[in-house]
C-alpha cells in the first residue's frame, strides 16, 4: 500500500518506458513487505541536474540509471565506487548525508551466473563481441575473474583503440587485446568464454547471430557462450553455440542480479532474488 510514509526508489532514463526494473523491484518490495515504491522517471538529458537536485529535495532514497545518463551523472555525485570509475558508467545511486553516491552493479550481475559454473577462471581467455557500454562492465567482470587476455571485437578500429586506451588509467588490471570482426575466425578457437554484447539477435531480429553460423565449429571444447540479450531466450547465437556443446548463459540472470544488488544497497537487507526473477518471467509470458 502506498501511504504517507512510503519511501521512493526509481529508475531514470530517456526513454524509460521499456524498463523492466519497476516490475522486478516492486515484486521484491511487495514480497518483503517494506514501505517503498519503485517508479520510472523519464528525464531528458538537459533536465538531469534539476531532476537529481529535486530527488534530494523530496527525499528519494536511491535510483537506477539507464541510457543516456550513465556517464552524465558523474559530476552530480559526491562519491563514485572504484568499479564505476573503472567502467566509466554508474547504474545505481543512493542518497547519503553528504550527497549522492554511485556505483555500477552490472558487473555483479554479469559475474553472478559465471561464478555458479564450476570453472577456474584465472588465466582463461575471454572474447567480447562489441565495444559499447555493456562491454565495459563485461571487461571489468572478466578482469576481476583474472581472465587473460581479454579480446574485444569491434567494427571500428578507432573505437577499439579508444576503448583499449581508456583502460590504461583504470584501477583494475586489465589486459585488453583488440580485434576487428575479420580476425574472428582465427581467434575464436582460443576463447574459453565468448560474450555477445552487441544487440545482434535481439527481438525482433531473432534469426541473426553476431558470429556467422559457419564459424561455430571453431569454438573451443568446453567454451561458455554468454549473451547479454534477454529477449529472446535463448538467442540464435546461444542456440548455435549449444549445438556445438557449449555451456550457454542468457542475459536474464544478469538483469535480475544487477537489480538485486542495487536493491540490497538501498534496503540493506537480504533480497528475494527468486521473486525478482519470477516476476520477469511472468511479465514476459504475459506480454507474449
Ligand atoms: P551500445 O553501447 O549501443 O553498444 C553496442 C555495441 O554493439 C557497439 O560496440 C556496436 O558497435 C555493436 N554493434 C551494434 N550493432 C552491431 C552489428 N550489427 N554488428 C556488429 N556490432 C554491432 O549498447 P549496450 O548498452 O552496450 O547494450 C548492448 C546489448 O547488451 C543490448 O542488447 C542490451 O540489451 C544488452 N544489455 C543487457 C544487459 C543485461 O542486464 N542483461 C545489460 C546491459 C546491456 P559500434 O561501436 O561499431 O557501433
């Protein structure tokens, strides 16, 4: 029940209508019986500072951040975690007596299903497809696992170089190699983990795969194929990898676990991750 004492949480973005965060956070809030509500706030880039100052004025407890504010929020924060600094993006903010603090829980989300696998990750080789925002959390996660080298595959050599350079001042020790898609056939057989961070294969382009179907036979035995996409489950990329014997992971668990980590920061109590996961599954069933 929303009442006079109800405390506010939310997500800011532009657009934000598509966000699944209100579904899973409010499911957890209901289950816990805590006096909170989680709302979507569509905020235009030019209104970001006004909105965040307003959030402090109305006593908002914390919020998630999605595109396009993940970098723009930096100057509005008084403390930023080492992880968020390394990634260069913040997705979770909470209010403190001295101002707003921020971190990035996408790394926790990305790592959670990998840690469930019985694999000794240090020294294993990672291949990351794409060099956008999500790839940064994935690189940080692979570095935290001790994977080496981490090869990032992209379309533009300049963007790849800028991506690689940006990690040189990172608090994380990251060994990044960069590669264009043309070099993928010869590199694929060395990777122990292949992560798709491109949107290729996302609904409605469900028949597309970021890697040409003819190349899947190059996958290393025992490889883990991980797609950050969560609609559809599994993607074409994961179906083709599984047909070669790969262990597959889709993006739903990352989405759930980054949310659970954020809620844990705000509520400071154990979070019902199963309830959050179930709420998303039911929501996608409902929407067909
Ligand atoms: P982004 O910043 O726009 O980056 C997308 C990357 O994919 C860019 O490097 C882009 O290359 C590359 N790319 C786009 N189309 C491509 C194509 N046709 N062929 C090859 N490469 C292509 O997006 P993002 O925020 O990183 O998100 C990427 C994906 O991850 C989305 O599907 C998103 O839903 C998913 N995601 C999932 C979670 C989760 O919790 N599961 C979290 C975050 C993101 P250029 O740089 O050359 O343009």
